[in-house]
C-alpha cells in the first residue's frame, strides 16, 4: 500500500484508513498507521469483535465494545501528526445511536495510551 501510494508521486493521493476493517483482516491498526504515516488522509472509525465459532463468525460492533486496541491506535495517529477528521460508522440505525457513538468516541479520544 505504501509503495502504491508513493508511485503516484502526488500529495493528492493518499489512504482513507479504516481501523475496523484492518483489524477485521487480523492486522494491527497501530502497525499500519505507523507504516503508512502521512499517507493517511482520513480515518474511518469503527470497531470489530473477533469471535470464534466453527462458522467463522466475525462482527462489527458498537464503538468501544470490540477488540480494537484504542489507546495504541490513537497514540499511533498522534505520533504521525494526524489531526483531521474521524468518520464514524453508525450501523444499524437505532434510536440513541448517534449519542452513544459520540460518547464512545469522546471516551476513546480521552483515554491515555
């Protein structure tokens, strides 16, 4: 990914980094953040819970209720100087989802790494 983005030799080309999807592929979000660095232009925030059953079940879940290592992930974003938009995913819709997601993101952002 790093080489691909660099191959364009343009500051206009970068990565829309999805924290939950990276974890969903059994990868470490902090590792990828450090690796991609300033190539990350925007960040998509959602959580992912690893579960095990014989059917290979996995699931996205409410923010803060999954297996994303949030303190390390936020520390990694800070270490590369990321100070831009964080876009959250709110699915499925339910009454109070926006408020719950907002409170969870606030908690994630104020947790010390």
